[in-house]
């Protein structure tokens, strides 16, 4: 199986590569490569579109750290994203958020959307039962204001906030390229004191989960 492990930054996939190299030839049955997309929706959309056109992978695993919008998630916990949406394409009026669907500019069940979300249809084919499924919202701007955090929770019922996930879902669905988004919780959204973040442990846990997933993947 041709598998691409993609992240916004090399830091987010480097530990995975190091761990795989320590495994020796245990993973030679898969053709694994690493890809850096750049930060944000714009960079990731172009980078993944180009990658798919050139390499035609069997599976893209997008990895990285993310902020939790839900207190039900623990720091350093690894989750996979069942559905994602854009939190940027909207208007704010009188304290309420209206997106393209609310404004009548996009129909909520026209491909690639399902009830306004970009849903991953390949999850039942992947060995992911050891970790939680979550809903994500993708935003180019890191959220810090308590009011906006509350708005995003109410509007999208999202458990995590990322900066690239919706690009993966959109490009994967449009090109019919299987994908999965795995994220490790480094912080709670709004917490800017990085001494309270758990980036190192999050990346360690993420690496362990990706290695486990690769070991359990079928040959084709």
C-alpha cells in the first residue's frame, strides 16, 4: 500500500519517521513517504492536490497537534476526525455566526458535503477502534477569545480546532483519495500559556498511534 504521512510542519511527522526507522524492515510491505503541506487551508489544499496528482497514494494520513474545544478530551490524547468543516467562510451579525449554508450560497447535501460537513467515508476500512472519533472545525486564525470559542462550540459542535483538516477532507473527497486525519491534543483552545501545553507528549502518543495503524493496515 502506498501511504503518505502528511503534516503542516516537519516537526509533526519527524518523530513518526524516526520510530519507523527504528522498526527496521517491519514496514517494508508498505511504501511510506512523508509530506509537509505548509500551515493553513490555502497551503494545504494546493500541496495535497499536487501530491495526489503526482503520487496517487492509496492512503493519506494527515497528522499533527490540535487544540481541544471540549473538556472531554485530555491533553496528549490522540483522536481521529470523522467530519470536518470550515469555520472561516461565514459572517458574524449581532453576535451570531452564519456560514455559506445559512446564507443560501451552498446546499448542505450537495457533494462533497453531507449535512454541511465533510465526512470521511473510509473510516470503517481502517483499524481505528482504539481511539475516539471527533468532529473538527478548521480555521486559519488560532482562536483565543472566549466568546469566539463559545460561538464555534455552539455553531459546529466541534471537539477540536485545526488549521489544515478541512483541506484534507475536501481534496480527498473530490479526488476519491482515501484519507484519515489523526490529531493529538496539545492544548485547550484559548490557553496561550505554552507551559501548560503538552506538545512533546502529544507527539509521542501520535507517533505510537500511527505506527500501530500502519502495522494493522492490510497489504492492499
